C-alpha cells in the first residue's frame, strides 16, 4: 500500500485524480472575471472536465482529491476506511504547484478540489483552506475554483473557503435519511444541511452588499420568479413562500413532532425543516454559532478580497442513484426541496457503481442505472427551466419514470387532455410543455408569430424536434399528417418503437430534413 510519505508527486496525482472520478458534482462556473495585472488566470467561461461552457467551448478543470484517506466507513465509497486501496495525501504546496503548472501549459482552466476526511472534518477543511489561500494570495491565481465543503467542519472554516472559492458544494450523497443511516453511518443530515444553509445565507448577504459578486441566482429561481412563485431570499423567510408536501414554514417548525404523518417517504423535507428549527430553539444555538438568532452567514468581511465576493458561482450537490432503493419521485422531491430552500445551482445525479461488492448494497446485475440517471437529469432540467413541479412529473402511485421515454413525453402522455396545442395561439409556458419544443424554440415561435402565421416547415427551421412534437401540436388547426391520432397508446407505440410507419411516410412525401444553411436567411442578391 502506498502512503503519502512514500509516494512521489506523480504517484499521488495518479491515485488522487483516479479517486475523484466518482464525484460528478462540478459544473460551469457562471462567473465572468477578467484577468488582472500581476495575477494569473481568469474565470471567463470556466467549467468542468470534458464538458461545455456557456459559449460552447469544451473545457477542463484539474479534478483531484486532496486526500483519499478517510476516517468514515460509507459502504458505497471506494475510499472508505476498511478498504485496502492505495492511499495518498497532497500538501497545499503540491496542489498549488500542480494547478499553476497545468494552467501555464493550458491543460486546465481551473481547479475542482474535493477530499476524503483525514483526522477530522476541521483538520481536513483547514488544509483545503490553506491550499485556496496560497493559490489566491501567494500564487496570484485568478481562475475558477470549485471546492467541496467538508460536512461537520466549523462555520468559520466553511466561510473562509467561501471567500476564496468560486463555487462550493456539499454532497447530499443519499436522497433519504434512512439510506444515509444505513449506508453512511458516520454522517447525518444536520452535518450536510448546516453548511448548505450557511453558504446560501452568505451568498445572499454578499449579493445584497456587493451585487452579483454574491452568487448568481439559479435557473430554478429565475423560472419560479417568471411564473410568479415566491422564493426564499436566504436570510428572511417570507410568509408567502410556497410549501411542498412535508415542508413547514419556520413559524410552524416547532410543531414538527405533531406532524409525523406528513413525512411519509420524504425524510429530506423533514430534515430541512428541522435544520431550520434547530437554529431557533433555545439551548441549541451554540451548536450553530453562525446561525444563532440574529446572526449572519458572513463574519469575516474585513479580512478578504471583496472584489470576488462570497461563492460567486453558487453551490451544488450530488446524489447517488440506486444505492438505497429510493424511487424517482423521492429523488425529484428532494431536488425540488433543495432548489426551493437553498437556491442550489445544480443537483447532480450519479448512477450507483458497486465498487465494494458489499452485501448490503444492491447487486445491479445489469450494471449501473445509467439510463435512469439520464432520465433524472432530463427531469431536473424540466424543474429548473420549464417550470414543472415534482408532483406533476410523478406521484406516490406512479413513483418512477418510464426509462424508454424522456420525462416530458412521459408527462404529456399522462395528460392528453392538454393536447394538441395550436402553435399559432399557445402562450410561451404552454409551448414549453410540448415534447420536442425547448426554451429556445419556444422563444423563437413567440417572436416569429408577430410577423405571420407559422407552419411545420417554419418549426423545423426553428429547431423544433418534430419527430416528437408532431403528435402534440397543430398548425392552423391541422396536424402534420392525417393518420396521426391524439391517442396515448398510438403515440406511445411510435415514440418507444422504431417509428417505421412514420419514416416511410416521410420518404413518400415531398418534405425532407436537411442541414440548415446560413445563406437561407440572407436576402437574394439583385
């Protein structure tokens, strides 16, 4: 076994970059910060390894663990304390050196730093904070940094990391409290939710004092505002804030014990409300000094660079899918609660891989549930950008998605009374609920209708996916083909199957799909 004191820097990098591959909770920064004289790097369009930034570029981060040593024994984790795997630990100087040298060679555009827990949560968080401090102040690194907050670390250390990082995340790991107790016995919800609340409150305070340098709002927040739904501001809790099933307002939180029947299957909702109530109960405020009555999330304003702000790219989290037997409905309810209560930028879903072959974990003979993970990402997109709610997509009586259909098609087939939709008259939010019509194409349709009536040839040019949308729309009162029926069984067979009949009809018709050309939109030369 290789330990830190015996490993070369190359061996450490190999071990700790490989150990980081199971952590997917990193994303595009959402921060635009130009380079400055005397400093190296910037955050313009920065993002994750092998992903795409807002401007379409494929970009990368140096994604590593600070250490894969860990005092915890989470049954699903390759780095758990009982596993006999090579162990290594970086020093702050080594992480700084790797980041700077990789950046100078144009290998990376930023750093994603997570960690196991060595000695204690506070000791690990101190090492991470030292690394971030050295990168920013000694090496002058001005690029993107995504840092993991260690559950159980003191609020002072979490805040310190937030002044240096662009994005922070605290992994939820498992959607239900029962799953966490069974598979991660060293962790509890309070350790996870407390730093989440602190980061949210700190971002709101920074936003109020510094403008956009305090964490840009999430897509879910903007979508909810557009639809007229109230959202929490991270500091005060408004009476008009919407409630999910099982979530209670702070004013009602003291009666949680009398409402036990409300929490069936929604442990996280209960834990979120309890976490809020704990900060108000007399006698327990000393457990959360940063969140006692009247306290704020930020206490170290005078000591750090306010030009960057506090966690300007927001926070995210990750859930492991398929390890604890939870349903898709439970997962989406948890995600919705996190978006509503903590204004998270993203919830990431990681298909469970049984790397430990533990008897208490599901065998998954068919392999990791990758198709299920994909459907959850699609449903999450519907929550954040399309205005759907978890209770619309699923229900306790229908707790899982049809893995052979995307979630919007699955929803549409269960609500055939809402279709077909007339393209030339439907409002923007109605268009968003049509399978095959996205945010951009819906906006194009609304704008184009101002100059004339639209037909199917126009929709193709606007980017509408007609192979799905054709079953749910009309143009000027007519469906695209006479044989199409607004019938659930008819549509399901064709969406799930090979659609051979429709493909033959396309070949016989005069309408053909083709690559759009820029010159189609230019005026003819005289």
